[in-house]
């Protein structure tokens, strides 16, 4: 498996989601449609972080566990949001708080696995 590509896409998704949420909430009191500002900024930040991961950060073996952990958070948020959208019986169980808690647990688990066996992630 190409772990570099997995980390690159996941870090980009995580950075995009975090930036969109932060910018939209910070501007919500001042701008009516703050998501119209948050989405382009999130795309720029996500693209920049994915590019940095692909070109520079993956070359440092010590940074790989953190990159894979951050990538796992993004993948978990997207998977939980998709499950909540597609499966109506799950909607009552998946809230924003529970999705973030599960995503953080998945990220910590991915970090721990990558930290314990760094030779498997080249």
C-alpha cells in the first residue's frame, strides 16, 4: 500500500475540515454566509497541507506517525458523516460530539500503531 498517498489525502481532508469549521464559526457573527468564505479557505489550506505532506513531511520518518494519525482523523470524520447520512437508523447515535470523539480515538490508535511499527509504513 502506498502509505505516502494515504497520509497525503488524509492530512488534506483533515486540514480542510478543521479550517472550514474554524473559519465558518469565527465569521458567523459578522458575516451571514460565512461558509462561503470558509470553504475556499479550507480548500486552500487542505491543498497546501497535502502538498507539504507529499513533498516534504513524508521524507522525515519521525513525522510519519503523526501524519498517519492526522489522516486517520479526517477519514474517520468523513466515514461517520457518510454513515450518518446514508443509514437513517444511525443518525440518532452519530452527533457532532460523538463523531469527533470517535475520530480522535481512531487518530490516536493510528498514531500508536504507526509509532510502534514504523518499518511497516514506508
